[in-house]
C-alpha cells in the first residue's frame, strides 16, 4: 500500500494495491498476491472473531454478575427471615422441654439440612459444562468450511 499526502485539512488516504482493488479480476492476480490477500483477510477474520468472543463473554459475565448479586441480596434477606422462624421454633419447643434442649434439636436438624444441600450442590457443580462462546465457535467453524471450500474450488480450476 502506498500513502498519499493529503491536501490541507483532508484525511490521509491509503491506495490499495492490485490485490485489493475490485477492478482487478482474481484470475489476473499472481499467486503471491492471492496468498497475501488471503493471509490479510484471515488475520482480519481471526481478529474480528476474537473481538466478538470477547464481547460475548463480557455480556455473559455482566449478566452473571448481576444475577449473583441479586441472589446474594435475596439470600441475606432470607437468612434473617429464617433466623426469626428458627427462634420461634426454639421458643415453641421450650414450652415442652428445657430451652437448651430445644435449641440443640433445632441446631442438629439445621446441620443435617445444610449437609444435604451441600451434597446436592456439589453434584450440580460437577455437571457444569465449560463456558464457551458458542456463537464464535459456530462462526469460526463456518469460516473454516468456507475457506476450505474456496481452496478446493480454486484447486479444481
């Protein structure tokens, strides 16, 4: 590419070489020009796909962060509600047994529930699929297929 000096106040302009001019037929270009053009286009395609992957992952991360924050806030409010209900259960049981025994029974039951929930949660975490930018993977596969097909067609001429 050659640079031309811009007129005063004008934007600089790049002149395209023969490999990038639409008026030059692909059959008139040399193999070196075609390889150069393909290399530049593939590089641009890879950069664009990486930018798309980055944007897709950032968008998913943003939604996950907001969701996690809302879950945390809801969990904190629920914790206060559960604490109030557990206090009521201990006070209710204190009518029929000593208060310390009522508190121990409620505590043991809570630990059992917590253990069961932890086991179920661990099983769920093990089933998580890897986080993959699915649109980008699909696009890259399509791009590879298109390039492969173009190379095959070029080779049969």
